[in-house]
C-alpha cells in the first residue's frame, strides 16, 4: 500500500488537469531494471483494469498493478511526497 500526502495529491491533480485527455489515474509501478535492479515508474493512465488495485487520495486515483502490489516498496527518493504505508 502507498501513502500520498494531501500536497502531493493536489499537485498531481493540478498537472493531470492540464493533460488532454485528462487522465483517470496515476500509475505507480516497479519494473525490472536489468543489472541495476528495479526501477520505479509513474505515469498518467487514461484507464485502469480489473487487475489494478486502485487507491484514492483526496479524489486522486492511484493505480498499482498485480506485479508491483505484493510487498512492493516505493522508496522515498521516487518523490518526497510518496512513501510506502507501514
């Protein structure tokens, strides 16, 4: 599970509102990075799937896929306002 601060969710919603079309969610994912280990990815999504776990923070939907979800760790350096839920 992840936690997003109110300041971060407000900023992401502001950025999303400037996109065309306006995305429905922010996707957070852990992807393979080869020799350097895992990489952490964030992107706007125009749709989510039934396989996603969707969290909501002050009206902002955050989608996490099944591969990322089980015990995934999103470190503080991804963004100062996003950290794993303990």
